[in-house]
C-alpha cells in the first residue's frame, strides 16, 4: 500500500501537481475540501488531514448543531483516495477523500462508505449496478444575475448555447482529459440553465465523477467570468436544478430491467427493486431533496418527479422507466427524477441502491405503472393506485426520515442522526431572508 501511494504521489508530481485538494460532499450536499502542497501528498493519502467530528453536522449556513454524539470532542481524518486523483490545470491536483477515524479505519461518518456498503451488499446477492448522473446548473454573470435575464433564454435554444459554445467545449475537453467523457451538454429550461449528462459507471466511480464534474464546471465558469450555481432553486420562482440518477442492474451479465415477465418487461427482481425504491422514497427525501430551498422544486407539473409512482417515459413520475429501445443504447434503466442538485451523490445513490436491495430481499410488490400525468387522475383513482405527492415541506420530510428504520439502516445510525440534526437546524433558518441569494452558490465548487 505504501509503495503504491508513493508511486501515485510521484506520478502526480511528475504530471505537474503543485498542490492536492481532497474534496468531500457533506451530509447536506455542500462540497468542502482541504489542500496540501505537493510534498505532502503521501501524508494526505496515508494518514489524512484532521477534521473535527462536527463535519458530518455542518449545515448550509455553516452552523454546527452539537449533539451528545457530535461535539467539540473527537477528530476525523480526511484521506485522499489517490486512485481518483487528477491534475486539472495549473498544477492543481484533485482527489476525492474518504473519512477515517484516528486509527485509520473508515469512519461511520464516511459518506462515500454508505454507497460502498450498498454496492457490496448487492454484489453479495450476485447483482451488479451501474449508475449515471445528470447535472443541471444555472449560469450567472459575475454579480450573480442569471444569464438570459435581459434578452431571454429559449429552452434548449441553439442561439443561447452558441454564445456559450467555447465554455461548453472547454468543459467537455477538460472532463475528457480527466477520464470522464460527457454524453451531452445543452441549454435547459430555466434562465441560464444548462445540463450535462455523465456516462453510466459503477456507482462509486459515478458519484466521484459528479464531484469532479462540478469542480471542473466551476473552474471553467470562473475563467469565463461566469458563476455556476448548483442550488436546487437558485432564483425565487425560477426553474429548479435536478440531479436525475439513472440505475440499471444485472446478474451474471444479464440485464434485470428488461427481458422479464413483470410489468413493462421487468424481471421479478427488478420489479421488486422498483417496489422497494417507491416504498422508501418519501422517507429518503430529506437527503434526496432536503435543502432549505428544495421544496420549491418538488411540485406537480414541474417535471421534478413529485409523484410517488413509476411509468414508462413518464416525466411526472418520481421513477421514470426507460425501455431498451433503439434510441436508448445503454439499455433499460430507471431514472430517479426527484433527486436535486443539493444532494450528496454518495448518499442519494446509496439510498436508491439500498432501497432497491431491500425491495429485492423482501420481494416487495411493485404497483402498476402509471401511463398518464398523475395530476389528471381523480383523487379516488390516485388512492386506488397508491399514488401520492412526495413530501415537499421540511416538517414532512423530517418526520419520515426520522421514523424510517430502512433509511437508518442504509445510512448507519451515526450518520442518520447527524443528517437529522443538520436538517432540523436548516429547517429553522429564517425564511424572511433571501434564501435563494444567500445559498445560491453553496452547493457549487
């Protein structure tokens, strides 16, 4: 291990690394980091850099709600995973960090380990998973005003994207140089809004790539005198930034989301996975879409996946099934639409995989797919189909999150308690202030 770390550190320095920044996404989805000079890369990877035990309970406003379990006593170590390290530009090296304790063991507060445990648990069932992420973000000028505010922003507009073509090309080139080839980038619906799709990869690599992409997007934006906001709702009354997650699973190379006898061609295991995710979604929303502004994005008619149901190509459903058609070369997969850009990608992916696993283990039945806009159904029809809106208020999200044994088991009790304390505090942040302006760039890198 030591020899490998030394070799990796030498490779980084030979590639021009002047510093190494190790990044994490905290319980509330905010990216935080520590940086060392190039000569300290080995120490960052072996022994880690100190972080107080309060890091898992940092809030978006930088408050730290202390609890008996998380207080001024104790320490964590942020350890750079050099397998993820890249030299981005100007000698700035970048890597994802794990969280360990003072004895070098992975901490129960390690966000990345939540996802690692679920990947391992699925593997024990003989199931492999792939995850792909979509990144929506809003571009602003240097003062934080949305692009298109003065001259308009036609959604998917070729003209507005043409003005940003060099910016987009540089993002694609730098991500490709870092080993991640984006699938597409375009102007989205809201003012100044763009979207980039990342390719499906193993779940941990895919979540790592989200942090890498955010970091590169932020760096390129600043070079162009722009700012990139990953806030779930950067402007009051404006469009929200989603972080749609695509999931596929296979057993011994055989896809589970197609070729079966269940609804829409699902195999029985995939049907149970969909049932498990649907059953647990309401209790997971404090993580998936739980920021101080997330509730404004989750509403019927917003294509945000506000309805707890599933259906083929149904953009109002929380779970949109994509069939294995000619136009879907990746094969059948499940898009989780209710996740927003404020979510920690390790926790959101870990919860989705964990709920899918529980569904498979418990043979959870899947309700019938919904083939219409759920808003067009009567109350009686929705009730009969088990279709309801996902919780959009902080109080409702917290109640389900606190009560859920499934969510607590997936996150682990310590991290579940830390996230609960964090979200409880954030629910008390003074709504009289301009929350959109205050936190517009909190989730950016």
